[in-house]
C-alpha cells in the first residue's frame, strides 16, 4: 500500500512565539497552560523519505538523546501502519530561546509523513504524546492552546509586526517550570488579552529571569524602543516586542540598530490570513 520508493517530502517547520502565557494549574506532574501562539518566519527544513529503518539526521551533525522528531516518526508509523522513514533536518531555529524548535521539527515530521503516505489529519490526542507544544506547532497558524497543550483552537488575530531578540543565554524549560512552582509568576487572563483589555504577560518570566538574569537586558532594550508590547516567549530566553503600528515598528528597528552585532534580531510580519 505504501510503495513510494525513494520519494521524499520537504516541509518548513516554523518557530513559534507566545504573545501571552498563563499557567492555570497542574494535572499530575504536567502544568496546565493557557497561551496564544503564532508561527513566525524563522524555520527549519524537514525532509522525510521512506526507509528500511527509523532515523533522524541533522545537517550540522548534532544529536539528541531523546529526539522527539524520531519519537514522532515512530508513533505515527505505529498508529497508521506506515513504513519507517528517514528524516533529515536543516536547523535554523536556535535552542533554549522559547521558540519551540524541537517541537517544530517533530510537527514537521508529522506533516511530512501525512503528505508522504496520504494520512488523514493527525489528532491532537496522538501529537500530545510526542510533546506538549507539538499539537500547536502542527497546526502551523495562530492558535490558543489550553490544557497540557492538547486543546488547540485556531484564532484570528490582527496583522502584527514582531521583533525577536535572542542573546547567548539559554533557559531549560523543565527548570523554569520547577522554579515557577516555588516562586510563582504573573497571571494573565487570556480571554481579556484576546479582547484587547489586558497587556501581555508570561507567567514564567519571573522564574526564567531568576535562572538567567542577563536576559532581562533584552527586555529592557525592547522597552526602550517604545514598541507597544514586550513579553518573553515560552520559557525564555528570547523576548519579543510587537505592535500593529508599522511606523512604531520601524522606529523600534532603528533604535536597535547599534546592537546588531551583539544579539540576534528577527523581524516578522504576522498577517491576518495565517
């Protein structure tokens, strides 16, 4: 049934940013979240082809002890009865910045296998077994995410101009959540945020800044530009500033010019048709 030979499918696996993130409780050891996620134009390329055995190869030679891209391939094959695949991944999304790179790659494997083998839509109930961000990354559009990540709702947002700053610091997600359990963080009502009545907040900011205090410099840089909203993405260490106002965005870009050699600056436009 699945005799596709050496046919390969390549997909773009886009990074994500969190416009706001709230933590609403725990389910066992897993934290319950309520967050708004949008994909941006920073992307890995995931190429999947039928093979005799499961494997994942990164173009720069990196390896992972617990590779969720490989986990995705195996779970999807088991669920849908497809042959093994080889995935080749060209990495561009930096790690430890709250951009969901590993989850993007796993979701990319899922979407590539879907195309390669003509699989129907892959349910969140399976994707959540791969990783908590994978259902959102698989959707590849603006979404509101709840539960432990399995409840994914597509949403409509106004067009946004987004500035991303990423320095040398990294933050381990598990450590950030563990510290949040001890010291807490700021809450945000996502319903109110989506209605425009609440400023963006990320409940993990306090914990992440305690782990990597220097990343607060990125927050301060963004705030000094005058861009409307500044918030940490994911568990850090990346920060975003975003606005609907193109003039305000351009001024912020100009204000950051002198830092270009010291930090990574990304500029992205989220349109209403994503």
